[in-house]
């Protein structure tokens, strides 16, 4: 198949594009290479993809309606994996307009492209952040998600509503995937694993929010990609799935695994919870298991060392 992958130079987009190409598909990658985090990391991911046959890249802003329309008209992808977004809970407090432009306006342009160019299935990234103020764990797709606690979460909830509307009005098959704290090689520099590993190896203090009392459903990137591919292979008209590990880990256990892997303890600076953050996340993945055959396999003691190994090699440490 020919697939359009938005956010192809991003963390999950890179891994997803690479896997699709390995399976023999043609991938058209879209990304704007914005400066939210180190652009050279995005360029390095892109350079890896451009070594592979069957990959083409377009540098496009999702909010550029004309450019997105032209891309769909030129490439006519059969399926779309929409992973591009302005990410990050905390940054949404500082730069809200970036989130509306990319996540709301940009997603509308993707939906319109799919509608007008005969796309057979749109799979898009949502987030565990949509569960917001929910306290009943594990988070289930049957729960109400009308109480977001960050603008990032609000824009992702709006994506789910927009997708439902297009599925209902135009018969566009759409699958929304709520990702839970994704980690692994080539990961984002604003995420906990990257920040903590960087701090330990460079001898800087780890800034640990929530005084270390938080819990997260840490999900290895290969398991997320398996869920994306499984959803592409199935078509339910409109559906939403949780993609997590299906278990919640103590943040400090995660920190200890990082320290053990790095071979030394790290200095810790314990700080209060940040605005927009939540204490605990845990995914009920029963629907994804049942309908997609989703089967996350990678445990923290296996996944963290793979990231640290990549980090040491990439930064020459």
C-alpha cells in the first residue's frame, strides 16, 4: 500500500514509518520539523528513513491548507497514519495557539484530504491525557472524557469528536489510538526517560515532579507500533482504543531502573506537581486486545536499557 504518515520525523512517526517500509509498503512522510525540541534529532531520524527505498518526504505545515490539499492530490495515499501534533502537556500552558493551529486546524485539513481523495482508513494518535480529571483506574475507553486538565488534552479530545463527525457524515473509517507514555530509542527530549538519563549521565540533578509519587503506564515504542499496524489492518468504521502496557509503574521504580542501567545513582530534586499533570495513569487495553490482537510485550527492565544504549551511541557517551 501507499501510506501517508504525518509526523514522520517524530518519535513514534519515525518508528512507524520504518516498520511500514520494512513490511514492503510505500511511505509518504510529512513533518514540519518545528523547534519544540532539538531539530537535529528530528533531522537524524529523517536521515535514517531517507536511506530506505520507498520513502518520500514533504516538509509541510499541517495548518497550511493549500499545501496539505496539494499533497493529497499528488500522492493519493490509500491509508493515512496521522501522528503529527504539537505535543507536550506543559508547553500547552505557554503556547496555546500552537496547539490549536497544529492539532485542531491541522487535523481538519487531514480529515478533508481523506474525505476528498478516497482514503480507505485514517488512523490517528490521541492520548491518555484525554482522561484528565478521571480518577477511576485503569482508564477505560468507556469512561467519560469531558474534563481535560490541559489544552493539549482538549485539542486531542476535539480530534476524536471531529473524527467521529467525519465517520458519521462521510463514511470515512477512522481509528483513534490513545497512547500512554511512550518510551524507547530515538525518544523525545522532553519525556521523562530522556531527561532522567541525560541528567544521570551528565551529573545533573533529575527534576522529579509530584515529589516522586506519580505512577505511569510506560509503553515501549515497538508495542505502540504493533498497535498502529494492527489497527490499520482492521476497519471498524469508527473506534477508539487505548494503547498502553496495561500496567502502571511507580515513577521511582522507573528512576531506579535508569540509574542501574547507567551504572550510577543520580542526584534528585523533588518538586511539586506541575499544572496540567495527573498523578496516575493506567490503561485498560482489553478492547485493543480483543479487537486488534494488541499484545504489548516489552517490560521496563528490557526497554530502558535499549534506550540508554541508543542514547550513549547517539551522543557519543
